[in-house]
C-alpha cells in the first residue's frame, strides 16, 4: 500500500505540473483558437525568473522560508509579456493554423535564445531551499511539504479558473466569445481586449507554474520542448480548449506515466501515447471536448 | 636569355631547398594554434566550461614557461553542438584557421562521428572525453590521427569494484537509475557483470532509465522506493543528479540502510548539498578529485586558480582538457628533440604514442593504440569538511589499466578475465 501511495503521489505531482502548462494552452485555444506552442517557454521563463528573484530577495535579506511568495510574485510579474506577444499573434489570427503553429514555434526558439542570453546555457536551480519546508510523513510515505504545496496550488488554480469562468461576468463573456466571436462582438464585447486578457492569463498560468515548480527541479533550456510534448498528450486526452479536460488529461498522463515507470520503465511514453491513440480513435474531441466550459 | 632564365629558376629552387628558408624554420617564429571544440550550452554546457578552464590554465602555464618547444600557444575556440555542425567546425579549424592540433569534445555521439572525419582530414585530434566507441565496441581500432580519452565505463567499473570492496555481504537486492543511452545502459550492465565475476549473489529489483534532461524524478524515486533495494547504482551525471538526490531525500529513500553508488557524482559535486545528500555514499570523481590531500602542487595550484576565477571547485573535465594539452606538448617536444628540428605532424603523432605525462589529477599516458590511461579517484563520502557539500572521507585511487580493456579486447570478456586487485 505504501508503495502504491508513493507511486500515486509521484503521478499526481507530475499531473499538477502538467496541468499548469496545459491550462494556459487550453485557455488560449478555447478563446483565441491558437495552439500556442510557446506555453512551455512561458513555463521555462517563469522558472528562470523565479530563481533570479528568489536569489535576489535572499541576498537582500529575506528569510529563506518566504521564497514561495517571491516565486508567485515573480510569476505574476511576467504578465507584462502577455500583451506584447498577443499583439504579435494578432497578425495571424485569421491566417491558416499552420502559420500560427509556425509563429508560436518560432517564439519557442527565440525564447530559448532569450533564456540563454540572460541566464546562460547551464541549468539553474535553487539548491536545498525546498528542504526548508520539511517533509510530511504518514506510515511509510514521505513527501516534501513543498511538493504538497505545488499540488494544492494546482488544485486551487483549477478551482479558481473554474469559478472565474463559470461564476463571474467576465468569465461568462469569455465563454460567450469562445462560442461565437462574431456574435459577442455584435453585442458590444471588445474582442481585442478579451484576446489580450485571455492570452495574458494563459501566460501567467505558465509563468507562475514554472516559478512554483522550479525549487523541486531545475530550469534548463530543454524544458519547454520536454513539457510541450506531454502537454499535447494532456490536451488530446482532455479535449482541446477544455479546462476540465486539462485537469482530467493531466491526471491521466501523470498517473499513467508513474505506473509505467513503476512497472516497466522503458514504456513510459508508449503507455501515455497508447491512451492518446485510443482517445483519438474512440473520442476524437477528447474526454471533455467542448471549446470551453 | 633562355639560359639566363634557367639559371634563375635553378637558383630559386636551390634557395627554396635551403634550410635557411625552410617552412619549419618559419613556423618556429609563430604561435602554435590549437583548436578547441567544447560544449557551451545545454546539459553539457557546465562541463564544457570547466574543460575550457582546464585548457586555459594549461596554456597560461605553458606560455609562462616558454611555450611548447619555444613557441607560444594560441587557442581558437569553437562550440560543440550536434555531430554534423561540430564536424563543420572541425573543418573550419583545420582548413580556415589552420590549427596544428584540435582538442575537445565531451559527447560520445559527437566523437563517434568526428573520429572518422578527423582521420579523413588527417587532423591531429585529441578528445577530452567521449570515446570512439559504439557502446563499448571500438569503432576505430586503427586510429592514426585521432587520440581518445579513457573508456567512459572506467568510473562504473571502479564504482562497482568499490561497492564490492566496501559492502560485500551487505547487499543483495540491487536497483539502478541510469541515463537512458548507451553510457547509462553499459554502466549498469558493467556493474552487474562485475557482481557476477566476484560471485556476489544479487537480484535486480528495479532498473530506471530517465531520459537525459528529465526534471521530474518523483515517479522514478517512488518506483525505486517500492522495490526496497539494499543498494542503488546510479550513473546520473548531469543536472538530473542533484534533482534525483533531492527527490530521493524528500521521499525517504535515503532514510534506511540502502547504500548508494554514484560513479559520476564528481560532475555535480558542488550542487549535491549536505542538506539532502547524506554521507556514506560511494562518489566517483573520475580523474580529478579537487580536495585530494595527497594531490600534486600542480593540482592544488589549479584548484586555487579555478576557485578564484569561478568561486567554484572543478570537476574532472578540467583534468581531461589539461591532459590533452599536456600530451600534445610532450609529443611535440619529444619529437623535436629526437629530430633535432621542428617536427612534422607525423613525427608528433609517433612521439605521442606511449608518452607519459603528469596531468592535474596525477600521472597518465597515451597508449600506443591512442587510448588514454589516467588515474581515477573514488571513495566514500563524508560531511566532515569545510564545504556545504560532501567530499570523500576515504579515497581509493586506481590507475586505468585496472579499469579499462586492453588493446583490441572485448569489454565484456575483459571483465570476465581481468586480474583486478580489489
């Protein structure tokens, strides 16, 4: 039982990370109909910037235990890049999807050089800072407290986005725009502003996610591509454009990966993509394949 | 008139043949150009930078002491990336920059492809690391212009031997977490082959193969913990090693009696903080252990120089780079002495075969089959030091003739038959 719980917790932690990347991807696609490959780059940017912010804050005398707040603020501060990139993407909204994919892929490559320029080529990390939060133990199961905080943060973000989309006026406008952009525009919705706001929100989901997760891992130039590969499995399984799908897809991918690693490590990717193929055949729109709930 | 022109031509030919105007004599007045190809980005970026520091130190040292046979050394540095682009840079160094020797390369993937290209170009090339082996099978048995590092599996062989030496009878269930490419696969296979050779009864209860660059190892650690191994053997060596250590510590994998062998920990030694890296593990520092009390003055001088420049402590790639330059210097000087004039490339190559040098980490030599032999350092870690990361409490030193196959031998047969003193 202990072994199973260890595997399950490992899977849920990975799912939490994937959800933070996939949520931004889903939100942007749901409203703007753009598959934003650069979502992984926002995640990486959040990770790098988070490390610099924490190092700066500690050097300035901040107690190390407060680093989680610095990471959240660092991730939120990167919201400033959202409107800038959205303004660039605005030029291809009406073009073929291939153009959009190429443009966002170009952004991935550009971001890689931007990260290299500011932070260098070597992986960056926060050393043993994550240890300052200690561990939680129950029976034979031990989990770093910080990992639990990341899982809780992901759940809170999922619940928060759900409530925001379902229960706020702005959320209803977003959903209406996702359903029918022209009708929303005819009813007086400022779609240009909505696009900028949604893209910025999607960006922040990635940057905050990257900043929150980096104390448990490391920031590297390879991480955007690595994450996007899995994030795509998440959105195919969950349904492109669906926030609920992002959550379900992330859980399926995270737990499938953990089980594959436990029982036959070589089949890690195969196990995930068997599910992807099965979903594509049996339910092409994904498990929650609506544009946005 | 016709006769006069012939006389002028004859005189010109005689002048050109004269030792006073020979090219070698001209060459002695110019610096020796050494091309370096090393990674500056990606997972091997840190390692490449450390190697470049080793080269920089070697060149400063050589130039301050009169150069190589009286000629100063000048570096032309290029970046190691993928095999195709790295080979293009080799061509550029040889054809455009006209370097006398090329050194560098960390990745086996690049060295495998670059070896034949360097042979085709007759470019004198000394690899820092990587080997010209496909897995453990030598792909270039008859090298002429290419000189290789020690076998990549040396550290795994030594780590396995130390596990047997120190912990025989204390483990039965073994697990592995090794990088998912030939290096990791061969290392774990070598570990098992050595257990078999020394009749250590064992059972592999888990083998994990994270892809290089994986930053979430929670599931891998959970799988290892579930298997309840007595000993974990891991040749992780890039940024994934500190992540593994943190994750394993957080999940309680290191709380019990499980023993750990990390033959390549020396690549990340300063990132493995005491707070999540318990003492009592086997760590490999390969050919340079920066804190070796019995280290030479040269090593201590280098470690001090490196620390002043980087506020960090060097890993073994610095030694590999220094070794490459030392072998080249010794080869040129031996050839010059033997010839009594400035030597050609073939003379230098002949002189380098079998030459012995003192590297940062200790004595080494270049075998006649162009494979390096060097001194290796591993041991059991301690927290009893002035650093925030573990160092070696007990240091075992082995020369690579005990750790790598001989000329033309099969690696797996060598493991079976080698007479190794534990």
